[in-house]
C-alpha cells in the first residue's frame, strides 16, 4: 500500500476555533510583561532618588504601588493558567477523538503494515501537541516578542550597555538556530529506538504464557538487552546534546552579568551611567535574555512538536474505509460472487490470490481448503472487505462490496478470525461489542445459535460474568463459541470463520459442526478449515493451490479426491449440472469465464457452488 504524504494543515481546523482563547492569552501576556518592568523601575528610583534624598515617604509610596501591581500580576498569571488549561482540555478531546476515529477507519492492510508500538506512539504525539500548545512552550512564544520592549527600555536608561546586550542576543539566536537541526535528528533517532523497544515489550507481554512455559526468556533476554541498550544510547546522545546547549546558554548568562557590570562600572566612573541604571539593567537583562535562554533548552520540545504534527498528518491524510453509507439497504440474501480477484501484500510482491473466480449461492455450509500459505485467510478477508483486491471484484447479492460502508459490511458479514480475541469485561460486553444497540433477545438468540447459551447461564453471574483479560478465565472452546455469538448478534447473511476448530477437541468439533449446519439453514456459512470433522459436514468445498482454485464442487465429490481415494476419479470432461446442484469441480484453468449474472453454473463457466436443496435452496 502506498505511503501517504505528510500534511501539517490538518491542525488548522483545531486551532481556528481557539483564536479567541489564544488572543486572551496574548493580551494577558502583554500585561504580565509590562508589569515585569515595574520592579526594575522601582529599583532604579530607589537607588537614584530615594537613597540620596532620604525620601522615606516616597519609598513607602513606591512600595505600596509595587505591592498592588504584584497582586494584580498574580491574578493575571493565574487567569492565564486557567485559559491554557481550557486549551489543553479541548485539544486533548478533539485531536484524541479524531485520531481514534481515523485509526479505526484505516484499511486493515495498512494497520498491519506498522508495528503496534507505532500506533501507540501516535497517542503520545497527541500529548506532545497538547503540552506544547497549552504549556510553558506556548507561553514562551508569547513572551518572546516583548524582549523588544525590554531592549528599548535599556536603550533609554542605559545606552552604553546596549552593545553588550546586542552581542549576547546575537549569540543566543545562533545557538538556538543550531540546536534546532541537531535536536530534531537526535529526537527522531530516540523515538525510533523507543518504538522498537516498546514493540518487543508488547510481543513479550502478549506471549508471556509461551515464554514462561517454554523458558524462552533465555532467548528473549539478549533481544531485550540489545533493544534497551540502543534506546539508552540514543537517549543519552540526545540528552548530552541538550546539556551542551543548555550549558552554553548558562555560560552566556554569566558572561552577560560580567560584561554588563564591567562596562557599567566604567560608564559610572565616566559619569555616563548611574548606579540605579546599572542595577536595573542587570534585572532587565534577565527578562530580555531569559526567554532566549529558555528557547535554547526548549527547542527540543518545538522539534518534537513539529515531528508529531507531521506524523499525525501522515495518518490523517491516509485513505480510509468507507464509514458512512450513501443509502439504506435491506439485509442481503447472502449470495457471494468473486470475480477474477487478484491480491498481493505489496505492489511488487507475488500474488497471494491470483485470478480467483467463484460463486456461492445463499445458504449452506462451504469450506475453503488448501495448504498453508495458499491464500485461504486472505480470500475470506477480501470477502469481508478487510483487504482491497488489486483487481477484480467481490459481490454481495450482485453488488460490489466496495460501495458499502464498514458498518454495513460488519452487519451483513459476520467474521470469526483465526485467533480468537476477547476483551476484559463481561460475557455480555464481548458479545455486543460489534453491535452495542443489540437487545437482550438478540444477544440470547445469538448465543443460542452459537451453542454457548447453556454454558453462559450455568455461570454464577450468567451474562454478567467477568472473563478476565483476553478471556483468560474461559477455555479455548468457550472463547471460540462467544466469538461466534459476537459475529451473529446482527443476524448477518454471511458468516465467515477462519480455522474455528483450532483450539477444540474432537467432541467440541462435532458440536461445532452441528452448530454450523444449523446456522447454514438461514446463513451462508464459509469457513477455512483443515478439520476432517468439519469438512464432513460441509455441502461444498473450494480447494486453493498457490492462490488459484484447484478444485470446487460438492463435498461428496471433492473430499475423496483431496484425500486420495482410488475409487473416485476426476471426470474427464465437465457435465451440465442439474438445477440447484454444484458445478463440476475442476482446475481453475478449465473455468476462464466470469460467472453468469444469475449464478446458474454452466460449463465452462467459473465454479459456482450451492448448498443442498434442503438447506437453503438454489438460485
């Protein structure tokens, strides 16, 4: 799948509604920076006028005035903090919601192309954006323009000291500019190593039972040490570079004090400057150069902010699945047609599914079989719209599923993946996750259809029983049945199952076979399986080999050929099937034509299979 180009413009719609809030914050910063001039001016007046004239009454007047200003300064600073908290809350809610919706709407193929650590780090990017736009970095940017005011005041009261501050100001800007490029690269390298380490940790946690049971910690330990060491190395490198620029900024602060004092002393001796002006200038220099010093040490935050906006922009610019339906359509009958479908995981990679052409009439139990890696799982994921074919189409009741929304496909096509995934919560929660508005009757009906209702009501808390993390308090068979019930809640017309008996014993397999045959009476059930027990209950089989259809037809004809029975020989030539029966099986090369619109099979059309008449009826 092609990578999306980064687009930073996505953040504009989030910031535009906050213009008024940022304007309030800027106005408060104006008053705060103007109030900051009060203390240096107070010091100047005390040294130059009060002390030499012994004006005690003037001193108390100045003290009272400054005390009032300081109280006003506290009120404004506190109000600015409250404003920034509102900004943080709004950004966190809106960007976090947009990111969640975007990730859940991305095609499965793209989600699988990135490690889990990458997706987790995107939510940390949201935190970075929130903290930058609503914390000290945002306030620093608001304070920077007011350094000009402090510089102008110094020019008025201590003109001989202006060249010293001008040189220091230029040095600070050069250091800040240089730190920008270096810290951007260092932060990107540290983030990459952190993602690698977090991905390994996630795999270890998910596979903790296997690691513990097989003693794999001896093999995992070196991998962890290498990943952790690499992360520490990049983190230390980034930290050392940050320290270098911070230390240089601290040295420049000391050089500023020494330079101002030296030049100021000479100017006082030459009667070009007063003592009060020198002391006030030293105080103002802190307000002038303080933001620049902070800029040097905070540039890493701005660099990380830019990278976070860029990464989120890449995700937001990705093409999503269709999430909103254009028109309401009734529940389909369950007719599935695959027309010349071709699929590969990469643009230049081999075709995993290569020119598959098949038609399945409504109802019945159908199995897809074949060697590992022949494209079975990929094929049923395309039937559900999880993968998009490079060419060809998947039709549901004669309509291309590409035109349907994700919600429509989820409601019409139930899916039970190969790895049963349940979530912490109750049994009821896990059944209704895909359909939160399901009624109790629908939940019970789905559980009964999946053959798990009697087990659930036998639990102490029934449907309210907590199943633990990933359903660890249940057996493999129980988890499998609950996942089937979850797929059936919306009464889908088609039910897809990928190796549903992988964790079941023989008795459970036979029970599952009975359940699937019952479901096949009013659902089109398609399963991928290697289980002879389940295959014996199927109406029709589709055998894949290297992404192509090798055999397709009634199970009673295909099974002996798959298992090498000498009594069953492949027909030498296709025969015209009877109405409602399965098309004759044969190699994919013997069926080059597309299925007919009515799905009535006719040689040499593509294999079209139908359930037994007593279980669903043909087209």
